C-alpha cells in the first residue's frame, strides 16, 4: 500500500541515536568551552573596572567595534571629568548645583559620589552647605518634614511676639520677666536665646546686659553662631565706648561746671546713655551742679533714670541718684537765688551794688553746709554767692563795682574772678 508506513529497521534506529548523542556532546562542549567562559568574561568585564579598561584598550583596535570601545573614557579621563564637573558645581550658585546634583544622584549614585568626593577636596565648606541643601530639598516632600516646618514657623511667630513684648516692656519689669522665662522651661537658656535671635543685635545686647554675668553668658552660648557674633560685636563696641567715656570723664572732672554745661548739659555731643556714664564718673556734686544749670527737666529726668538703671544692674540697688537729686536741688536753689538777686541788683547803681557785695565778701558769715547720704559735702558761702552775682554783670559794670572796693579787696576780687571756679 502507498500510504503504508515506512518500516524503520533496528540498524537505522541505532544510527539516529548515535547522531543525536554526538550533537548533544558538541553542544555540551560548546557551552563548556565557549559560552560559559564568554559569560564569565562578560561578567568580570562589568564587575572589574581595571579589566574593563584593559579590554576596552585591546578591543579599540578591532574593526567595526573598535571605534565604540575607543570612545569609552579611561580611568584618568573619568577622574578629569568628575573633577571638572565638581569645580563647575562649586562655581555656580548653590541652588543650581543642588538641583543638578539631585538629578545625577537619582540617575546614577556612583557618579554622584565621585563628584561629591572631588567637591570636598576642592572646597569642603561650600560642599557641606550644598549637601545639607540637597538633604533639605529631598525631605521637602516628606509629610513629617512638612509638619515640622509648620511647627517651626508657628514657633518662630510665637518667639517674635515674645521678643516684641520684651522690647516694649518697662525697664523695671524686664529683668524679672526674663528670669521668669529662664526658670519656667526645661532649658530656659535656650528659650531666651531663641527669643533674642528674633531681635536686632543692639536690642538683644541691651537686654542681655540686664542678666547676671553667668546667666548672660549661658544664654549667649545657646544662641546660633551668627546671632552670637553680632551681639559680641555690640559688646566690644560698648566696652570700647565705655572706656573712652571714662577717660574723657577724668578731663571733665578737672573743669569748672560752667565750662561743661555746653558739652554735658544737652544731647548734642553725647547720648543720654553716654552722659549717664560720664556723670557717674565725675561725681555726685559736679553732676548736680551741671544738671541744675541745664534747665531741661526732661533731659535731667532721662539722665537720672538711666543712671538709676545702671546702678541697679551693676550693684543690685540704686546708691547715687538720691544724692544727685539732693545735689541738684541745692544748686538749683542757689542758682535761682543768684538770678533773683542779680535782677534786684541790676536796678541799683554800681556804688550801691558795691556795698552789698562787699558785705557778702567780708562779713565772715558761716557757710551753709549740706551733707549727702554718701558722705559728700556741699558748702555754699556768701563769698560764693558774691562772686556768682558779679559774674552775671558785664565787664564794665564789674569794673565799676570793684572800683568802689578797698584797694586790698579790689585786688583780691580781681584775681579770683580769673580763677576757673569763680
């Protein structure tokens, strides 16, 4: 039959089996001697950079594929590329560098690490700032970070409000309020430091000065570096200015009060804070004498208040302003008396004035003595009164008045009128 299956003989079956076995053997040999080594070499190529670079160099001479392998950079070329990129990132703005590095980090971490390594070698400080900004930007989308940002913003607004309250608070309440803040929290120094950071450096220094030295230093240590340095600048300025004022005070102390009124009797030359330092140095009596002649009650009040505040800060109590006010009143009454007598004498003839003034100079009346709480003594005699009255007249009238004195008295008065204290 035509469609009858062809009979396969045992010999043919045996040949087919031998043929199949041979093919399998060849395939095994191919896998063992060619495919496995090829795969191993390929894996080693991608795992070992040194081998990879050597193979690239060897294969670059092969036709067709040589140009591809020749285009792959060598280790030295890659280092130069990374270094060039690192230098570029350090030259451009921090924001631009951060954005570009974030993209590189997302695409290929190893390249990012190499670039950062070279950046740290060139400029470690700027690189650390860039890395911190990268970290901050990467956390921006994090829910926890968003909540923390909101908390920080709310806390800053709260601190600003407290800072404003302190700035507007009366001096008498400031110290107590700041110590309340120090004592209420777990870390009062840090709390007060955060508040001071919301103020300008001048105001923060003024408030910091109200604290005891140890507490002030602890608060300063808790502040961030920038705010701390700004306050230290103000502190150094204050120390330098205070020393300068103290030195000037020694000169002013040797001068007559009448010669100082144009410099110390107003705020044209010095601020109230500076006048308070000078008056403290020149003493209670001369301070009272100058302020009595100033004729500006508002200025006098500001200076006395500033001196009182300084005393409370430095000694814990005010020991001088009470005596200054006493001294001020004594000299003001004296000046008012002179003005009143001068007005009266100005209506009299020179010879009549001579009689009155001569009596004041020669009658030997005991002076008025005022003892202040500090132990300082103010002495005002009729002689002082006479010379002050004479100095209120013009030179011609003074000459006429003295001309009626005895020759001895006239000589003495003429000499004393040239002495500064008269």
